[in-house]
């Protein structure tokens, strides 16, 4: 796989060495068991896969290149390039300005842009409507476009099956940048509707079967269907694609559920089921799959708690948190500074959508076993700093250095 030129301070000598050795021993990536670092009374259980994915490294390289290649021009990001506060702050410190926030709210006026400005498209991609605004201003959005290739793969697949007469069902968070972009590209070719979870999918199924009246659909799914969508006609042939950072198992579950609904309702033969449901399994992101599978593998080990590192608005990171929460106490942190002391931790609560502090998060036992993973937009250097902070708080700094020497 291609290697990218990203700032050296995002790299970690230790984490890189661990990943390279694990990769050499498991080239087909079939082994999802974690790496265990025994640092004195602290045992760190590190997920097999975590951190920067192909799309994120590609985006970082392009964004920093846009700055270096245009020293005399203003450089803008359409919105957060990735959902990592440290990386976005680094770009802002270089003078990069954001045009809008992650929800699409404008932070400046379009009138402030000129044809001399540089605009970087984030890794999530953007809508066709926003691309047109930029081109109308004389700015070519593809010049520094960092859209993840796997997001583009979803768009291409949706376009293909859309032109074959299927309606696209997008599994994603309706207000997420990537979902908005995928919806825009999809609806340019076919009827499109967004479902945020299985509960909403089950609701949609009742319109397919006629259990709910058509008029109610336009209230239940307000803002989540394409213009001119006719629920009485447009769900007879469907294909499911996803926001690539969603839980892969949930997307597959939604696709399987809707397929069974179509089978029960239309009663196709085994040979012509493809006339009703398109096969879209190839649109699931490899990095999302690997990171989630690695968490499942990590959770088979015994541990006292889990720490998940990433931006609080990172969708893929939040799903790793959800998986860990099913088994043990889990703390979602953005950096090592969240580990205030051996008793206090500052972390994000997915259920209240707020940062809070928890006391006595580290149990008084030896060895203390802590699981660690991170989202796809989290630098490896940040993971190493969290490991070092944990070692410091448990008086295992020297022991961690000795354990690291085995890998480096």
C-alpha cells in the first residue's frame, strides 16, 4: 500500500514498530488478537488495528501540501478535514481557515472567497451543490480534494446501481458531512433515502409492505429523502450503501433485513432476487472493518477498563466506544491530558454528548490491565503519549520503556 508524507510528529516509533512486526507476521490480516505490553504492574492490551487509515493519511498529505505549495495565497478548508482536533488545529496554526463547521453551518460568507483562493475538500467529500458554488467562483475543487477513495467507491457503486434503476438506501447519520455528500451524489442519479439505524430501517420497511400510510413517510423521514421521492413506487428495487464510518455489522444487518423484507413482500425466486435487491457488500470500508474487528478481538482478552482515543465528533471512533462499552468500563478521551491523575479522568459520554469527569477510574489492583484503541483519524503519536501517561500515573515509566525495547 502507498506510503504518505505526513508530519513526523504524528508518527510513533513504538507504535510503528509494533504495527510493522504484526503486519509481517500476518500479511493477510487474519489475526485480530491484540498486542500486550507488560510494563511492570501495568499491562497494556493494544488493538491489532487502529489509528490513521489510508484515506486519512492521503488527506493529511494533500492538505499540508496545499499550504506549502501556496505560501502567498489564502488556504481554506471547506470544513474539518478529518475529525481530529489536533490535526485541524495544526492546519489552523498554519493559517488555514474553515469555511463551515461539521454540521454545514457557515463560518464565513461565500462572498469572501475569490478565484485566487485555495479550497481544500475534506476527507468526507462534499456535495455537488457546494462543488458548483466553488466552480462558479473560479475555484476548482478537485485541485486539492482529499476525499477518501473508499468514500468515492461508495459514490461510484451508488451511481452504477442507481442508473440500473435501483433506489439507494444510505445507512448514515443524516447530518454527517460524509452522509450529506453521499446523499448528494446519489440523488443526482436516482431516488435516495437515508436511514440512521435499524429502528429507522424497520420503520421504512413498513412503508414497503404498506403497513403505514404513504403520507406519514414524508413526516417520519423529513430531510432524509431526495426531491420527488414517491414512497409508493420508489422502494420496489433497492440497494444499501453506507457512511463508511458506521458499524459495518449494523450496515450489513440493515441490508440483510431489507433484503428479507423484499423477499417476504415480493416473493421473488432465488434466481431473480437481484431484480429487487442489489448486492452492495463491496462498499464496506476495509479500515472500518479492520478496526472494529480488532476491537472484537481485543475484547476477548481479560481487562479492567478500555480507553478509546479520538475526536469527540468522530463517527468511527464512537462506534469503537460502543463496542467496548458492551463488555467493560470504557473512557472516550481526546488526548493524554484527559488523564488528569490516577483517580480522575476527563472523557466524553456518548449518551449525554458531553465531556465529564470520573473519579477512581483506575482500580487498585495489580496487574492493572487496560485496553487501548483509537479512531481512524487519531495519530499514532497520540496513542503512545496516552500509554506513557498511564505508565507515569501507575509508576511504570521505566517498565514501559523496557517493554517497548522488545519492539523497537
